[in-house]
């Protein structure tokens, strides 16, 4: 049996107002009562974080932001610091999501700065990696994944150690929001590769403990097959995390 507690994380992206966010998190808090053995996390937009934290109350739902800047404070118009996220109630932060990489031109260098800053500030980073369709079709998947791991985790590779609390998320870009999920075999193949890379780069203990999530069109009807794979430790869910029924369906995989 895996020593890793599965994590089901909802990335709400740029959706839901404060009222809707509070209603959703309250429904999830109600829904997970009596369910054990799975961690649950939500990542609302910045403006809804504090209200969602208040609504979470005593529930064990974890709170994440979807991005942050690496600096502590200063003249960075439009940016949000790690300390601000902690202040709003976050324990986690999603970094390097493919939408940040592709639409906002983030790269492994800046993602590494964010990962380092999150970790040093006391936030747990959820670091996203994944290949595009053309990269997959060209047979470059393993190179792309290896380079993203090396680049976005450079702070840890230079330290020679990575805390086992760091969470990785494999999200093939071609499976995000497309309804075209990776098959369990496709996801497992890459997630095994990621875990092997962690073992070679750090050590076996770390690779045994680090949670690797799968993301990309996860729905209640495909969650259990994905979660049955030995190297899939949870899901990073977009669209299906916006409705209590579908998100709860995934949590109950
Ligand atoms: P979908 O579940 O909507 O495909 O989104 C996945 C994702 O990007 C989660 O971060």
C-alpha cells in the first residue's frame, strides 16, 4: 500500500465570484464529512482566498493560490507575494501551470524563483509540468519533462535535496480542458518517469514520499482508473472542480 495520502485539488482558474466560491467550499466541507484517507485542496482566484478561508472554518480543506511573485514586497504592480498568500490563509501555491507558461510566458527560470521563494516562505509548492501535443507527437515528451523538472526545481537540485512535502503535478497540455484525458497507462508512464528522476536526482526516500498528481480532464468517471495507477497520488482538477457534485465524485474515487 502506498505511504502517500492521495490529494484531490481543485484549480478554479479564473472562475467564480466570492459568493459562489464560498457556497462551493461550504458544499465541499459538508460533502467530505466522514470521508478519510484523502486530502482535499481548493485554489480559488486571489480575490476570493480570504473569504474562502473564512468559509473553510474548521474543515480540513487546504487552501492554495494559483500563482505568486517571488519577491517579498516592493514595486511590482499587479503582483502578489508569498507572505500575502499566507496572510490570506494559504498553505499551498500552484506554480508553473501550463496556462501561466503558455499564456503569460513564464519559464522554468522564473518558476524556479517562485518555487524557491514559496518554500522559503513556508508555502508548499505544487509544481506543474507537462508536454504539449506537438511535443508528444514529435517524441519529445521525456526530454520536455526532464528539462522542466531540472529547470523548475533547480533550487532543490543545487541544494542536493528536496523536501518530500513538495507536490508535483503532471498535466499534459493536450489533456487540459479538452475532455481528452490521458489514459491511465499514458499518465502512469510519465509519472513513473518523474518518480525515477526524483530518485536519481535526490534519493529513494524522497521519491517514495513525494506526491505526484495527474491533471487534465479528470472527471468522476475516469478518476478511479487514474488513481489506481501506482505513481498517481491524486488529481489536479479544473472544470470538474467547479461543481460540488463532480468534485465530490472525484474525491470519492
Ligand atoms: P481540466 O480539468 O479542466 O482539464 O483542467 C486541468 C487543469 O488545468 C488543472 O490545473
